[in-house]
């Protein structure tokens, strides 16, 4: 009699635990999306929008911490002039630019 009672209690509890497990996994997946993936995509979109407005004459800050002025803009490469020396022109990738400051045209 005791064996029959034990068998019936074991089979009824497993279907409910699978539903709870699936709900927890779905919740953790949503949490991961909203805390990690979504903010990173927003930042990438903002950065690509900023780099699309890059033009010659803009002051830029590179990822290495150097300030310079853009001389020429190509597809993936930008030529940046550093300092007052006109001979210090370095080609670099657009992705290495962190900040852009447009020159003031109003005077």
C-alpha cells in the first residue's frame, strides 16, 4: 500500500517544475537582453551616427587620448593632423575616434 502512494506523488510534481524552470530561463533571458544587449546596441548606433557626420576640419579625440584635426575622410580611414606641425598627419581608422567637436561657424 505504501509503494502505490509513493509512485503517485512522484509523477504529479514533475510537470509543474518544468513550467517553473522554463519561466525562470525566459525571465533571465529577458533580463540579459535589457541589461546587456540593448544598451550596447544603442551605444553602437549612436557611435555610427556620430561617425557619419565626420567632416574635414572637425576636431577629434582618438581612443589613445590624442586630440587632432581631420584633414581628409575616406570610407574607413581618416587622416588626422596632430599639433601645430603640418608634417604630423597620421591615417587612422574611423573606429578609433571617440569624440567629435564641430568648429563654430558663427562669429
